[in-house]
C-alpha cells in the first residue's frame, strides 16, 4: 500500500514540475487522437498520434514515462515532431518490458524555459492476443424465439482447413453488429480445444431484425480473420402461423357473417316489397268491388303488423352467428310466415271474383220459395213462405265486408267463401232431387199393401226428409259439403224407384223382385300414403345434396387456407426477420385478405364452370 502511494506521489510531482507557465501553452492545445489505454504486445510495435488543436505551431517531444517515474517500458520513435496548427504527428511505440508493465506516453512542448506537458496517454504491455483463421468470409446466424424453436441456429463458425483450436478453451470479444432499425449486439467467440470451429455468442439482440457487421477472429492479423456476419433475430414460425390462421378464421367468419347479413337483408327487402304488393292487391280488390258491401274487407293493417314482427325477428338473427338455412330454424320460420303472407296477397285480388260469384249464388238460392222441412209432420206456427236456409244467411254474412284483425283467418275466409259458393251452386240440383223423391214417396205411399214395402218406403222417405232438414240447417259451405247429399240419397232413391217399378209391374200383371241391397261404390285407393312416400324420398335426397355441398365447401376452404398459409409464410416469414408488431399486423392482414380474395375467386370460378354468369342479373 505504501509503495503504491509513493508511486502515485512521484507521478504527481513529475507532472506538476512539467506544468507550463500561463504564457506558454494551454493543456488542450495538443492531445492524443485516441485517449484509451494503448495495448502493447511484447516485440510488436504500435502506433500513436497527437494533433495540434491550437492556432500556433508546436514542437513536441514524445516520452515514455513508467508508473514509478522511470523512463518507462517502451521506446518512442521519432522522439519529436513539429506540429503546425491542425497538424498530426504519428509515433511508433515499441514495448521494451515484460508482460504486465505499464506507463504513460507524454507529449512535451519544447519552449524557452521549462518543458511543458501538454498531453498524456496510458499504455499496457500484455500477452499475445488470441486469434483464429475462419474458413468463410460471410456467415449468417439465426436467433429464434418461440415455444418450439428457441436459441441460435448456425452459431458455429468453421475454421480454415487445417486450423484447430489450441489446448485450453479461449473466449474473446470479436466485434459488434448493428441493426438498421436500431439496436446493437456484441459478439464473443469461444474456441474449444481440438475443435475445428468456434462458437459465437451474442448479447443485446432484444428486437427482431437483421443485425449486420464485421467481426475479427484474428485481431493481430490485418490480412485475415474478418467475417461479414449477419444475425437474424426472429420469432418462431408458430407465432406467424397462428396469426395467419387467425386471419384466415377471421376472413371465414367475416364472409360467414357477411353472407348472413346479406341473407337477412334480402329477407327484409322482400318483406317491404311484399307490403307494397299487399297495398296494390287491396287497391285492385276494392276497384273490383265497386259499390258492393264486401269491398270493405281489408287485412292490410294486420299484414303490416305481422311483417313488422318478422322484420324484428330478422334483426335479432342478424346479431347472431347461427346458420341461416332455408329448411329449418328460426330463419326458416320467418320465411314461412312471408311465404304464407305472399300467398294471401297473391290470392286477394281473386277474392273479389269469388265474392262476386258468391253474390250470384246467394241471390239464386234466396230467390227460390222455401219448403217445410217435413211433409209428414206439419209443425205449428211454421210457414214455408219467407224462410231461408242457414246457408243463405251465412252467405249474406260473408258478403258484408269488414276489417280483418288477424291475417291467419284470411285463408279460412277464402276457403269459406269458395265452399259456400260451391254449396249454393249445388243447392238447386240437390233440392230438385230431394223434392222429386219426396213427391215420389207421397205418391207411392197410398198404394202400399205389403207391410215390408211400407216400412221400406217409410224409412226411405224419412231419410229424404232428414237430408232436407240437414240442407236447411247447414251453417256454412263446409258443413253442407260434409252432408254428402248425393251419397245419402242413393239408397232411398233405389228403394223408391224399386217400389215404383214393382208398382208398374203389378199393374201390368208381371211380378217383380223386391227391393234388393243397395250396391256400394268401390272404395278408391287413398293417395295419402303415396304422397307421403314421395315427400320423404324427396326430403332425403335434399338432405344428401346439402351434406355433399357442405363437404365440398369445407374442402375448398381448407385448400384455400393451405394456400394462404404457405404463401403468407413464404412472403412474410421465410428468409427474413420477423417479430415486430408491424409484422404481425401484416401477416394477419395477409391471412384475411388472401382467404377472402381466394374464396371469392373460387366462388366465381365455380359459377363459370357450372355454366352460370359471374354477376347476377
């Protein structure tokens, strides 16, 4: 400790004795170009330089001063130089001491009087520097960061042919690299004994990018040892792959949702068009009605309310991600509603013709005289004149128009109008048949002597009377059609005509057969079973076609996704650094755009190959 303190005091005394007078020189006028410690190898000279920063010339001497105040462990040549303003002088420093010696190079200005120290630079004498001769002049190393690939790839640099690492492992700094985007990396090389390559280690590569520079494996050899090195710091392929797949998935979801929104939008548009058509249909209906009382029929407000409810449900569906199919689900329910409403709108103008036909049929039946329900049992207080069948009364109610509050009742209304019209048109013929059988029964009754024939006549007449009463009591067209008047009159007609024929035969003296059983008409085959089988077969075929279409679409989307991922990785990941936020945004946009674009192109090609047009029209 005392020895070190003495050395420091001696150096300070020496420097203080060389301090220039104020009139001679400023310490910053002359200085060494490199102020770092000069590293010297025994037997190998090195160079140092001083520069004159002042506006006046200087004559300087360069001296080697040891740390203990001696002459130093190095020699300097030349020992002096003349420095013009801005001039530079270069000196050669040759170490003369052993390893571990140190000292200072001192620049002394020669002036009248005492010499003045104007600059100083420390030097150290150390062992021979380690160095190796590389095989290549350029090298590339990849640093990957990720869950599957982490660490350096290509960090082993081969040595020249016949060069191997000396005994004992050695590690030296060999240089640094820099990135154009900012950031620097320091490089160390380690040579293991007996190996024919060196291992490179890097520190500071915190950002993704290419770090480039030149490293020197043989610092003491000016002709060899340099390698142009590139370090690529990049993320593992898993991350860009996942982002690409996310872009692909986003494109599919977007296309899915866009298709759903388009489908919903078309349905909403259809609802408004249907409402406009409904208003036009009501206008035509009223024009056809002229001044008829039935022209007051209108279901337009109810239809508008129903369509508003449909649009509300469609709006809810647009905010979901469920599949919109035309064969099942809530979307199909709304389509079914609009289909039913369209059928009503399309049929409504023709309802005017139906009501006009009902008017004619009602007037024809209402104008015929009424008949007592039973000719056998006169009922007190019942007059034939002025009595109308219930069917005529119902027709009159149908011919009085009114607002319709529920569109679901419109099909029943139209069906009721048609059925009532058909019944009223059939009424005259049915009434004629009933009247004829009643008249025949009245004529045949007095002539019957056989108890069996009289009982058959009475039963037949009762059946005819029952048919007549049911005709008068039928509340509407459906009830009248359900009476099956023709079928019910067949049996009594056979009995009455058989009795009439027997009467004629008896009158002519030829006995005839008694009334036989009424033959039953053949039962036609029920078409419901055949229709059900046809419907089920068609539905099964439709399901197979739908499954085939879905499988094909999945395969097409998968192939497009593979193309998107491969082209994206080739263009944005392979052979370049990857890892910044811009890289991830770009690869996500690539996945989205490529998937969406290729999907559109595939759809267009599908339509072209199918023989359709590319644009709808």
